[in-house]
C-alpha cells in the first residue's frame, strides 16, 4: 500500500509549531504501507488541491490522508479542496469516524471532513490533533486494504469476509 500525507496548517507551514499529526499517520501505517509523499502546506484551497492532485496522479498513491483544516475556522478549507479534486464521494468513511469520535467528545459533530476517490486513489480527511488522528485511523485501518482492492477492480473476494 502506497500512502501520501498532507498536513494543512498555517502554523506548521510557517514552522511556528511542529507537525505531529502527519508523521503519526505514517508511523501508524508503517507495517502495512509505504509513505511516498509528505508535505505541510498552509490552509489555502488551491495549494491543497494541487498537492492532492500530485499525490494521486503523479505519485500514484493508493491512499492520501490529509490532516487538519476540517473544522469551522474561516481558513479550514481541506474538505472543499478535497471535493474539488475527487470524482466520487465515499461518505461512509467520515460518517464512521464521526460516529466513533462522538463516543469520545460531542465536538466531533463539528468535523466537516470528507473522503472520496480520484482515479484509483482514496483521499481521506482526518482531524488535525494527534489524538483524533490516532482514533480516526483506528476506525478506518481495518477496511483500507479492501478499499484499495476494490478501487483497482479486484472484486472477486467482495463479501467473502462479510460477517
């Protein structure tokens, strides 16, 4: 599995604070995925879009994870940038993350995160805090390999492991 990670943060992009969430994503998936792209960008829709397209179309990532920019702040534009580059939405992913996160904090309902497919790449928006990234990844990790297989057209085993 090839992954790329994009951190959207004005402060991290200006080296005011250290990005802890982006590296955590790569660390949590190191046993099953190789990180082929990583970048920290400001909360600018056009810049985020450009990097998402590069990760998908040039680096051929299986999954692109974003972290940050999913809340209500005026500069939180990661979901809008993601929607601008995807071809199909995958609403069950952010729904599952929000449902689990709601068991931890009612603030989870304020997430505007989205997910979708561009070509054969899945893009998943994650929250900005390391704690929320860890919890969110734990929700989606069990289905990532199956998602990649089905995006690639491998549907022979669909339903074989259904419970």
